[in-house]
C-alpha cells in the first residue's frame, strides 16, 4: 500500500470512501438565494446588541449582578453564533442536494454509488448539526431570560427545575445554576417572577413561543437519538422491505443478490431531519427580532428602576 493510499485510509471515517462535504464546481449559494438573508440579519442584530451591555447599572442592588449583565450579553452573542453556523450548514445542504440531483454520468456504477452514499451522509450530518444547534439555541435563550429576571431584587431560582439559589451567581459552573428549555420552563419562571416589580410577562410569553418553534425539531432529534434508525440511503444496509430477498420454504430469508441492496428506507429518515431543521431555523430567525424588542424593553425598565432607587437611597443618606 502506497503512502497516499495509507493517508486516504486514515482520512475516511467509513468503509465508503467519500467525503462528507460535497466537492462540486457550482458556486456557493448566497443566503438571500436560500431565503435566509433575514435570519442572518437577525443574528447580526443580536451580536450588535452586546455593545449595549451596561455592567455598572445595578450596583445599588448587588455588585455581583453586573456579572449577570455580562453573561446575558455573552449569551446573546453565542446564541447568534449558533444560528450563523446553522446558516453555513444550509449552504452545504444546498450544494449536496444539487450533487444528488445531478449525478455524473461519466462515472461507473460503483463510483456513482459511493458518491451517492457520501452525499446522503452529508445531508444527514449537516441536518443533524442544525437540529442540535437549534436545541442549544433554546437552552442559551432560557438562561439569558433567567439572568434577566435576576437583575431585579428578590428574585429566587428555587422552583425552577432543579436550580438552587446558593449556587446561582455569575460565572457559576454548577449545573444547578443553568436551566434547560422545555415545555415547562417559561411557566416555572413566570411563577418565580410573580412578585417582581418589572412586568416580565411579555418576555416569558416570548420564551414560551420559542419552545413552540423548537418543539418539532426536538421530537425529531429525540427519535434520532433514542430509537432505532437505519444508515443513510445509498449505503449497503438492511431494509425492512427488501425487494431482492425472498423467503424459502423452510422460512429462511435469503437474498438473491448477496450484499447488493442499497438501504433505500433511510431517505425518509434523513429528509425528516433535514426538512425539520430547515423549518426550525427559519422559524427561529423570524422569532429573534420580536424577542429582542421585548427583551430591550424589560432591560430598559430594570435600568430605570435601578436609577430611581439609587437616587432615592442617595437622598436618604445625604
């Protein structure tokens, strides 16, 4: 085996030696062409919002709370980055679909099958990456909202999932200082925020709406992680309904062409992931500007009340 063959053998991660990312000559699609330009703009606006961080606005309450402001704006940036990386994956998915739709007829059948298997694994990889990113995005936003509530005096996290007040502070690495987004998260936060001075109802309504956007891809992701799923289409695999197998008189299933069948049933599984992730990414992009508007209103009201209380305290002491 030559050194070049050895290098190729080490590179490929499956028996089918084809790259996951498609290598075709077509020009990369623009996000506007994919209908995702507004999603990118929404992500940029979230990243730009970090410039509005005011770390010293809440010192009258607790100097440590300024650390929550830093975390809030950090979560704005990291959430937007997750969306942007998902947009880049959308470009790879578009290229892969083009390659699947336009096979190279100059290649022999074996090479065509190898390429097809790699192309479907590419769709699976980038689709599942987008689905995972959307779930991560939801968790980021839930913790962003949680820390926004914590900007007000008297807020306690006890009663929200398994969070504990004694470890809920800026820069905490304790698992009980960080929540997950699920169907109950917004309701639990609403109960914990019921006695706060600033009305955070619209903010929590928006968080609940985000869960509605993410729920479909959450279900698809759960199926992929926790139940049986076959290999990607194009590989040689096991079909539940195999067109080239037959049952002998003794009940034994035999194949008429040994190991020649392609696993075609994986098409629906992969398409379900890719289409669900795509729809969710677009839904998140439409949701982001509305949330930012609501969050800014809550944050500005928290700062206004902060300044009012600080002035009153200064007058009392002077």
